[in-house]
C-alpha cells in the first residue's frame, strides 16, 4: 500500500506550521502519547491511520511508525510500502514499527517465548546522535511478545538491553536516516525517552520547532479572518472550554460577525445557565440564551437506553438551534469546538471506529442549516486548547472548568429522565462540586460529577426506615481524557460530601465512590 494523502477538511484548512511530523498509526494504545511528546517538544505532529498515509511533501520533516497490537507475522497485520518514504525523510520505528522495518527488509522476527514487558536498561553499543545526553543503562519500557532475532543486511545494531539484543538499530549508508527501537520512548517509564525523541527530531531530522500556543493562535486568527471575510458565523456554546476558546478565537478574528447560542436543555448543572451567560458577557461575545428544558424533557419521556437518550437530546438540540438560527442574517458558517481527539476518534486503523457512544458534537446541523463548517481547534489536544485560551485572554474561570458532556445530566441519570430526577441530581452534584472547590481539590481534578443510579436501598433516618436512591461520585485525573485514573480523594472530604448529600437531598440515602480507571471503564457511566 502506497502513501495516499489524507482527505483534508473541506472548508477552512488550518496549516499553522511549516513543518510537521507524521505519525503513522498501526493501532497502538500509545499513538496519541507519541504525538503529545512530539508537540511538547515544539514540533507539530499529526496522527494518520497507516492506510491513509500521505505522499512525500516538503513540509513533512519526519515519519514515526507507531506500535501495534498485531504481530508482523500475522496474516492480517497492518502493511505499508516503506520504500515510498525511505530515502525521502528520516523515519523512526517504535516497537511494531521497528519489527515491521526488520521484517520487510529481510530480518527475522519471531515469538520471543516470554512476553517482554516492563522496565529494561539500555546499553549503548555504538556512539550515535540518537543517544545524545542519554545515560548508559538508562531505563526504558518494553511491551511486546515478538522480538527481532536477526537484523536486515543493510542495518546496524547500536543498542541492546539485558534481554533484548536488537533493541535499537539504524540503516547503514542511507541518504536519509532510518532508526528503530523495540521499546516505547513515549511513555513515562522510559525515563529519558523524551530526550531520545528530541534527538531524533532535532539532531537527526533537523526540525526547527516553533509549535507553540501563541504561534497557533496568531496564525489561526489570521487564517479565520482571511477565509471568512465579511460572512457571519453561528456557534453553539456549551459553557465548556472547547466551545469558549473556539468562540474567542473567532471573535478576535471577525468580531461582531460571530453569533452564539447557548441552550438550556434542562440537563445543566444547578445555576449553570445563568452563570455561563454572565461569564460570556464579560468576554464581549454576542450570545443569546435560550430556555428549552421542557422540549428536551418531552423528547426524553420514556427513554432509558443511553444511545437513544443521546440521539433524542441531539435531535432536540438541532430543532431548537435551527429555529433560533432562522432569525439571523448573512450566516454562512457553523462554528464547532471540535478538538483533535474527536478527529482521531472519527477514524481508526481498521476503518470507521466502532461506536462506543455518540459524540456530543451534533453532526446534523450542517445539513439542516446548509452551512460551511469552521473548527478552529481541530488540531489541538485538550490541554493545548487551554494553553491557547490563556494566550488569547479567556478567563481562568472558564478555562479551568471540568469537561462536561454535551448531553449533560441526561447521561448521568441512569435510566429514564424526569424533571424530578434532574432536580435531585443537580442538588447532589452541586454539593460535590462546591465542596471540592472549598477543599481546594477542584483544580487538581480533570473531571468530576455525580451519577444518579436506578437503584434504591434501605436506610434509616432517625427512627424511620427509608427506601431511597443511590448516587455515585466520579472524579478522575487525566491529561486529555483519553486515559484516566480515579482520583484518590481524601477520606474526610468524601465523608463530608456523603454526609451533606444524604442529609440535604431528599430522595438519596446512600453515596458510593467510583474507583475505575479508563480504560477499561469510561469516564461517564453512559
């Protein structure tokens, strides 16, 4: 399979840097981490499924081949034509990528007999720019069951570990460098892995850097201003970080040509509608607030299936949004807060990704409104969105808000939705979040929320027996939400939250805490 360039965004295309590193994804769980490490070093990186790999172009500075859950010996293993990139740009193969290079060019890859997983220590056999400022016996992280037992004829061994002889190798006498490592330099357990990537990018591939939030913001504003011209943009605000930063970027580019709508779907947190509208007025954004709770409750009546709830909420949102849009003139564009993980998840190395849940960005709006799409943040990870927001002056109160799902409390109430259940959950959730802020924990947490369970349990309040509902508290720490660890909250804090919820929220007599990681669990329960 050759390198066929990816399908570009059909409307506004952002190309904020003159150099990019392509990461060909073979399905590794660490692929996004590779991209993040490259960007942290100031180089723009782009993840592309291996079967959509682009042809050579002068802005491609290097190519990185990711790991994979496959074995190169598998019949259905991912395959590409390496000849189309070798001798054109520097290449770094990681784990599966390294084994694929060896396998394709006459080396031998075999099952290792024991899974090589965990810490190892790198022994440098040859002096090489890849090892600049990397200590002898530096800790690296292995994760593979195959191993390279024989290198291709044109390749040279430069590094080993105690258990893996061919841990690092390179192509000999090549006009462009080709390197391969059987460990994962992108993970934290490879203690000097970032330095190795830095050596490859700057010393070997000749990257210049310059991928910064400030550079992105400046160039994006210029692109938006030029391509939108004097046409109007309509954007649905959610109160969250992504839509807020997207709105401010557009506002700085086109000013009053941006029109924003914030819809109260009856599934927001307690007092959120008024609070969010006030925060946007402080930014000078042209925002209209629309109360439409009853329309959403009517659409959700009798529905308990999570996916059907999401679809009902999405359809109603479109109906309300379209009705409001009818009153505006010269609207040619629909603004969306799509970020890079959304883009990545829309494809997979095996074709369209399996639906875990419908995404909260509403896909039917462009067709309903006959508008072009502008997605100013589609190249950014979540933490990069926050950094750009700080550069353009979005208040910390907005930037530090936890992510909140588009369907809101509709997917934090398991089972059917009623206004009464929403009111109960809003009160319990407000106690949890407000106490988290009071205890100084809120900014240490990536995302937190309360889930109302379709379970009733026996309790005793005073001398009376109760039979009321259960809520689960969920709090996680993460960098971008793609993976997450449950937050180890202080026991005295959890005890206070539980006590206040049970004492102050009628209808709840039991509180539990979710200690599941992502994966295998998701952050939300539905």
